[in-house]
C-alpha cells in the first residue's frame, strides 16, 4: 500500500498526524506527505509540523495566498505532476479547505482513489466556501471517513453508497488526547485566573468593517467583566488594524498560537468564543463552554451532546450567555461516540483492509 497525504492549511495538520502515525506502524505501508503551501507562515505551518512530530513534506507546492479560484487552480496544477510522478495507490485529503477539494479533483481526473478524512459534515450553508469543498470532495471520494453519525446520514441522503462510508470517529481528538499532557508547559505568557478565549476569522464576521466593529465592541464590553485573550488570524489582524480599534486594558490581542499553546489556552479558559469549526469540537472534548458566532454549524454533535451554543451574530445573546456562564449556569456536555483517541487506527484498519477486506484499496 502506497499512500499520499495532502495537507495545506493549519486545521489539516492535526488531522493528518494521527493517521500517518497509525499507518507508519503497519507493515507494507509506504507514505508520502504533500504540503500545498496554502498556509505558509512559520506560525501557521512549520511550528505545527514540529509540535505534531510530522515528517518534513516530500513535496511542497508553495501556492501561498490568492483568490479562491486562483488558489484552487494553482494547487491542482502543482499536484498533478506530483501524482504523475509518485503514483500512489490512495490519496488521503483532510477537512474542508481549498487544498482538500483541489487535491481530490486532481485524483478523480487521474483515476487515483481518494479517501476523505472528516467526511459528511454539513452546515447546509452554501455561502461558506468550506461547505462546497465538503460536498464536492465527498462526491469524489472513494472512502469517506466520518467523525460522527450525522455525517453518515448526510452522505446517504446525498445518494452516496453505504459501502463508501466508514464511521471512524474524530481524528483531531486523537491529536488532542496525545498532546494534552504537554500543552500547559508550552505557554510562555502568564494567564489571568479566568478569561474568555476568542478566535474569529470567517469572512462573515471579519470582512465587513461594520460587523467586525460591532463584534469587537461586544467583546470589549465583555472584557470589563472577564479578561479576553484573542490570538488573531492573519486575515483578521489586517482588518482590525484598519479599524484603529482601541481595546480595554483587559482585552489582549495575541499573535497566532502554536498547537500546544492554543490547546493550553482552551483547557484553561472559562469560556471560548469562536467561529472556527475544529474549536467547537475541541471545547466539547475538554468540557469548556463554547459560544459560536455563526449562523450554523457543520458539527451538530457539539450542540446536541457537547458544550457548544450556536448564537448566529446575536451579540445581545452573546453577552447574556457569557453572564450566565459567569454565574455558574453552564450547558452540560458529554463526549460524542468514538472521540476516543483511536480514530487514526480505525482509518489505518480500513485502508489496510483489517477485518474488512472489501475496503482494502484497489477501488477503481
Ligand atoms: C483557511 C480555510 C478555512 C480554515 C482556515 C484556518 C479555505 C477556503 N479556508 O482559511 O476553512 O478555517 O484556513 O486557518 O480553505 N495568510 C497569512 N499567512 C498564512 C496563510 C494565510 O498571512 O500562512 C493570510 C493571507 O492574507 C491570506 C489570508 O490569510 O490571504 C487567508 O488565507 P487562506 O488560506 O486563503 O484562507 P483562511 O482564511 O486561512
């Protein structure tokens, strides 16, 4: 079995690491790693490779930032010759970023089987580029590894045959479970005893200055009662700079954090306010209250079972929920099935055909 993994953006790295590790332990598996270079800053990429103990990529396509169409096209053009040269038996793609769809499309055009890790998630909001990436990648994929049962249902509803779908659990939690014991010692700054941890980078929250100004004003108000720590994504940083916003002294803007540092920040937070996908899941696993500033979530188990509340952009409700948590009224949560640190092993089992001969690759 010769397997190529394609990663490109920050949220891919912690998903690929446990799958690569599990496959490395199997006999007769050879692997290569392709980095598209969608994320390229040292603190958005390299530091993650180091902390996740991932090997150096065998290929780096160095596509960098561009419009969605241009970035997707450049990844496809860069990946095609890699696939021609390497000729793997299977390509694994991760999550829902532009690199995920671009690589899957190249595979489909070249007749190379594709496995999609974190398949089946749907926000049902087609204005999100990630939703289109998810839907199309799942249509192309030969093996669809779902993190939760809602993913299976979504795929079946879209007419995907059941034999392509494998419910394996959440690979991101594999990484969390492995690295949580190391997280606390990675922090270099002293933390307040109680704080809200904030991340925002979705175009719907940060691209319009009037929206961003309103969100920042609400967070500023919250910081009077509860210190706010906001590690800022590059695209958000640029937009905040243009607003010339003057924060309260308890409102701290930090640079992007490493995987371990951000995990430690989540673990210690009183609550998290976010528009990220993965953070909704990590907070559910950690039992930390999560307030999601989005209209919808593609990860509904974090709401039905976990600690997540999806608030839209209702900033009045945000203030109310923060007050409720500070007064001890927290939404109780539990950990979804198969978020147990062993999803990578289950994926390796499927790929190597352990106990499930039909899914051993040779799919086309
Ligand atoms: C991408 C994903 C998003 C994911 C996010 C995590 C898509 C469609 N979006 O969004 O799903 O939640 O990654 O971070 O794939 N930039 C840098 N340095 C970098 C990378 C980006 O400064 O290393 C800046 C550039 O100004 C760039 C902007 O961030 O234009 C956006 O980067 P891009 O990769 O296009 O999308 P993200 O917003 O990061």
